[in-house]
């Protein structure tokens, strides 16, 4: 059994009078894919924003491998190794694909072997290599999602956070993206995925938590939750 890499305790986030996240506890184990699933408005994005330091926490603690990130600024959180894939696959459309990837490495203290990292990303997403010199704005939605993931990988994260990478993509592209997440994970990266696409997400998850109106109501392995009657009724249409 792998040790917890990230521990989140009693996390609360409020927007004015709205309690979007109501004191949740979860952990990410090293080398695993952990998923937070839930309906629209459940508080999934808010949870990720709180981890990344982009919304204020009303309470709680976030500890990455013994280091307390709770009060850190967003850029320090990134350089501590927790990197969120840009939302809405917000790539910089007027830069080339390769320039976008190179920007991903910008936050790294250790610049490492950038050429090898580029090769790794191009190996995962050969289509990006084919289009390396083209403008990111000319990529399809699926390719832009790949670029956003590739750019986050260039920061050499210890934990990769993704907010609904499947949103708005055709089913065949979604499968591609999820398969690639599995590959990245099998290469050793710890992943925290937030998804409304419950079936596909649970299929690739080692562990998962179900979030309903700001509270975690169930947890288990991906397989356990896929066959859980409550999950099936509420999220799997069966
Ligand atoms: N910036 C905001 N200001 C006020 N309320 C917000 C804001 N962002 C989200 N909310 C509310 O917080 C709750 C959780 O939203 P969100 O985290 O976006 O859920 P999810 O990502 O699961 O769809 C919802 O009720 C939403 O309307
Ligand atoms: Mg959301």
C-alpha cells in the first residue's frame, strides 16, 4: 500500500453565504489516480481552486509530503510540485504549440533537461509534435486539452490536478485523454482528477470520492464505486 502524498483535512470554502465546500477530508496516495466525482455545482472546481491557492479557504489544511501548503501563494504551490492543468484548456492561442510547452517549464526551479521533457510530452501526444510550429489557436478542442496537459507536465509536477478534462470533447477523444492519463500515471505520476463523467473517471481511478453539495458522501476504489447502487442510481443511469 502506498503512503499518502497529499492530505487534505477539514477543507471549507465559502462564497459569501454559500458554503461551497463543507469540511471535506481526503488523501492522494503516491502513484495513484484519485478522483472526485460529482454533479454540476457539487463543489469540485472549488476544491481544486482551494488546493491551488486560488480561492480562500475558510478552514482546513493541505499537506504535501509533510510540507504545509495551506497558506502558500499559488505560484509557491506550483513550485512545491502541485500543478493544475489550465482550465477550459486555456492555452495561449497566439503562441505556437512548442512555445506553450516551453512556458510550462518556466515555473521550475530546476530547469532540468528540457529537451528530454519535450520529447516525453511529444511521445505521449504525437499530434502535438506534428503541429509543434503551428499556433495553438488552430488546434482542435481535444488537441488543446492535450496541450494543456503537456504544458502542466513540463512543470514536472509531483501531483497533477485536472478539472474535467473530458468536458465538451467527443467520446472517442475522451477515451484518448483518459488512456493517456493512465499512461502518465503508470510512469509514476500521482493524479487528482475531478469529473462529472463518472463512469469513465471511475474506470481509470484507483480511489474515488463522491462529492454532493459540498460534502463527501462516499469513498472507495474506482471498482467499488462503479458497482455501488447509490452511485449507479445517481450517476450511472442504471
Ligand atoms: N465565484 C463564485 N461565487 C459564488 N458562488 C460560486 C462561485 N463559484 C462557484 N460558486 C458556487 O459554489 C458551488 C460549487 O461550485 P463549483 O465548485 O463550481 O462546482 P462544480 O465544479 O462541482 O460544478 C455552486 O453552488 C456554485 O454556484
Ligand atoms: Mg466545475
